[in-house]
């Protein structure tokens, strides 16, 4: 049952792609680059902490929030990568530039709320326990240097406003999958570690929104993204790992620019 979201997602992508999205003949016609920021929401998640010989316990149904940190840009304009940012690099694969393959990265932050009571059950030092506890007293857990969703997306556009051959506005649809590469800051039973970046699992998502060209080649994009992230071995203190998964939603605003290939 835990793998049902992944199966449903892959079936959805397969059906959409084979039905109508892929052009009959792929002809790269240009590429684009985008930069922007995101706001995130997360579902409830149960987190299992494992360290063989030391502990193995589950924290049930915890809530979490993001940490946008937008104010850091105003304090220092050079800190543009500190807030929750989004980057896109895409290649158009048809002449009309309505289809693309995209490398899609979201630096999103996931922070478990400390001020909540949660059931904790398992073993520590060989001793079994099952009790309710204040999360912040026993542990603090966050992917605050990024939950970090790195994906490859298929992108489709549907023009809704055109001026001659020039598209002014279009609807945008994206579907893709990839890796989660978190850097986790964990405090567990008095010990803390802000760990290294680490490939910890996988992510899948669907995204939809609108793109607007105020001038030729320069565009603005606003999308809503929904997905599923599964962290199979996030790193914690003293060689331990954490396992959890959640659904997420994102509101993403981007500025982009089209680079056209020269015609022969």
C-alpha cells in the first residue's frame, strides 16, 4: 500500500505521454533557464529513527512546516540562494516550443514542529517503550539546508493568447520524478548533527500553472506543484538514519528566459 502513490503516478504519466504529449518528431529548437522562489506545505508524517545497537523507534503523525527565509534577501541581496528557491533548465523538443524536457530543482525546507505532542514507540538501548512526548524535548528534526527535490520533468504548454506567431500567455503542465538530496539538521537525545548532502530517496510530482511573456523571450511563470517524497535513509546522529515520507504542495514563482537555436 505504501507504494500505491508511486504506481498511480507512473500510470498517469504513461497515459498522458502516450496519449498526446510527445511530438511525432523531436526537433530541439532552443532552451530556457528559470529562477524563482517557493512556498511549501506538508502532510502529516511518521518518522522512524534507526541506529543498530542503539535505538529503533517511530514518532507517529508529526506535523511540519517550511522555512521560506525570504527576509534574508533584503538583509543582503547576495544571499539569493538562502530562501526556498527554485531553478529550471529546459530544452524545447519541438519547433513550436510547446514541449520540453526540463531539469527541475526545488530547494524546499522541511521543519518538524517542536511544540506538538506525539506518540513515540520502539526501543532505546534494548529497552522497549511506548509513550506520548513533547517532540522538542526528545528530538528536533529538519531538512533545513533543503529537502531538495531534483527531478526530470516533461513539460507541455497550451497557448491561450497569441499575437501573430508570438505567444503572449500559455497554460503549463509538468510531470516528473527524481531524487531527494537533503541535508538534515537533527538533534536526538541531546546530540546534534547538521549532516552532509546525501541522496536519500525519491520524489514524484505534477505541476500546473501559467506562463506570461511581457516581452519576447523573457517570461514569468506561476505554478502549483503537488507531489510525494519518500526519504529512505536520511542521515542522523552517530551514523543513524531516519525514514519517512510525505505529500507536499508548492506555490512557485519564476522568471525565465528563452534562448533560441540559430536556424541553419
